[in-house]
C-alpha cells in the first residue's frame, strides 16, 4: 500500500514538473511592468519633443513677423503676439512668455578687425505673457543678454531677438507634478535692413548712436 502511494506521489510530482502551462503568464507578469514603463516614457518623450518644436516655431515666426515691421506700438505688438497661442496648439497656452528685444551692433573701432565681435546694445524690449503685453524687458542702452555670436554683423546693424519660455506638462505624468521647462531663442535681422522702431519703448537718441554707446 505504501509503495503504491509513493509511486502515485512520485508520478504526480513528475507530471507537475513536466507541466509548463502558465509559464508564459509568469514571464509576462515579470515583463509587463517594464513594457508599461517603456511605453509611458516613450510617449512622454515624444510629446515633449513635439512641444519643444512648437516653442521653437513660435520664437521663429514671431521674430520673423516683427522683423517685417518698420514701426511698432503696443497695439501692433499685441496683434503680432496673437499668433503665439495658435502656434503652440494643440498644447495649452499655460504660462507661455515671449520677450522680443531689438538691439544695435557696435564695434569699438571704426575699422574693426575681421574677426572682432561687436557689442550688442538694447534699442527696445517688450514682453508678452499668456495673452497680455507686459511693457517689460531690458532697458535701452543695456548690453543685450544672450547676444548672438555666430551672425556676421556690421556697425549699426539691428537684430531682433525673440525668446520664448514655456512649462510643458506631459499628459501622462502631469498629475504627478512632472513638468518640463522649455525655452528657445531666435534671431532675425529687419527685412529691409532698417531699424524696427518702437517709440514708447525706446530710449534717447544716445542709445541708437554707436559712438555714444561705446564711449559712455
């Protein structure tokens, strides 16, 4: 009797050992969390790259529109910036900020060396935050922050710097408080090579004269 019971028990153990049903389910249980994490990470990264592309496009288009003007005021400046919410769609407006600054290039010599870099001085600056013109920015006559270093610029040339900042909240991780800070800067020169004026935001004539700017 004991021998029969032992034989049956041994046979049952052998069948259990050979039974592979459910192995795939166990393997999937180990792999599934990794696949989910990979999928969520890929989706978040793709969405963030898309959002950053929208921010880059916004800075480029706004700067190009400003560079086509000859003179601005608060109304025309605000009208141009109405394009910003459209350009970042389908992403929400959120805390989108745009800072547009015009600057004049001045060399410290009347005959600068070929490889010399001009100093960029602010002619005017104005900002826009989530649909509202802020009338803020660098003061006329100050040295331009984040001045371009690769452009070939002569004495008296003007550039338009457009800086866009945005906080992207990925759809998948926004409830966890995960955000991605984004910024992009674009540089343009006026289309007709003449200064883009903004009388209410400009300083005195001294801030538009290279000799006076360089010798203050």
